[in-house]
């Protein structure tokens, strides 16, 4: 590819989706508007459109996932692609085959698109640099680095309920240090012109460099969510923590758990989001998770349309080569 941005082809079209960071605003907005056209596909009697007929999408999940893998699979099938889910635990990768050897073997099976989730930050970039020019790579989450389609579906959700990004206060609450979703959300919110982005959590779970990204850091929940239009709750990623960063889950909930009483500090029509999986009683009270301000389940539904948009856009880019 001639383009300096590894995600875009020489014509400035989306060829891979590796990170929201570095994407032009026009591309982000095009993904969201393309998703609009797919929202109603689920309501139709025939839920498929033929855009990816004859194409092969390989889901390579080197980490566990329920929502992301399933929604990518549904998205690809609704676009009429042939979908292959590689069981990594039973594949040659479990026997020591390298990531790029796995990619080479699957490319030899006529793979067109790889959807990659990997514990190592940067793995999808490595794959994108390695594959043939006609093959596309979509990052489904890499280490602590990025989760671009989750960030995009979060933006779609916010746009659906709040409309104008340039008037919003958005609070991201919880384990931001270990969260690839938080990074993707912050980049997307910045690109879309959100004037007030807040990162809320204990100092041990807030990464350095947030103020340089234009993010206001709040170590108290009441300060962080007061007057917010959107609250994005994050789970504690215990599997990524080394050493004790928190005294206990109960104390965390007391200080940072979102309860109906605390939610009352936000705008009356504020929406509550969560990328999942949720830990009820740790970062969020069930009364909030299941309450009228929660849009957690619509996020999942919107995720299918957003992933359809991404898969269709990267696939169409190769025609420009």
C-alpha cells in the first residue's frame, strides 16, 4: 500500500481497521453512516445482503470472547460471506505454530479478511504488514492497545441517543489503565469533537498521559459523573493486573460502583453504557444495569451493524487497487 496510514489504501479508503487513532474523521463518520443502512437488516424476513458473497472471513480469536466474536460472525453471515471460526486451542497455534505461519496457511485457503483478537498489543499490525495486498485485517482487540470496533459501536450508540457530539460531556469510569476499549473510545470521542472527556477511577487504574490526550482526570466518582451526558462503565480487568491495585471489590464498589443514587448526579437523561462483560455489584449496580437509562443491550445490537459496516467497507476497498 502506498498510503502512509497503514489502515488506508492509496485512494484513502479503509483497507484494514487496526485502531481508531489516526483515522480521518470522514472515515469514522462514514463507518457510522454505513452502519445506519444495516440497522434494519435484522428486521427483515431475509436478514442477508449479498455484499460479501463469495468472500471468506476468518475469525482468529487468540483470547476468549463472546459478544465480539459472535457479533462479527453474525455480521459476516448477514453480508453473505463464508465464515470460519478457528478454534485456537485446537489449532496448530496451540502446538507452537507462529502467528504469521497460521496466517500464511489460512491465506492459502483463500482467506479474504482476518478478524484478529490477540493478547499481544500490535499483533493485528504485524498481520496487516504481512498479508497480501488483497487481504484485509480487522482488529477485534489487541492486548491493552485498541478495540476499534467496540469504540465505533460505542460512538454509534452515543450518536443514536445524544445526536450532537460537540455538546457532550462523556465520563469513562473504572479500570482505564488496562482497557483497550477506553483508549479506542477516547480517540473516537476526540476525533468526533467531544469537548469534555473525563477519565474516572482510582489513581492506580489511571494511565499516565491522559491530560496530554485532552482528558480530564477525576479520582472521585461524584466529580467525574456530575453533569455528564454519557457514562461508560468499565469492568475491573483482574486478568491483566499484576499485584494488588485495589483493596477489595467491595471497597471499589463503595467508591466507584454506579448506583441509582450516584447516577442522579449526571444529567437526568444521561445514558449508561458498558462494553461487557459486566460485573454486577463491582462496577455497576443491577438497578442501573437494568434501568431505563441503560443502553447496554442496544450497544450489542448496534455492534452487529457497525461490524457489518467495517467488513463491507474494507472489502470494497480492494476494487480500487
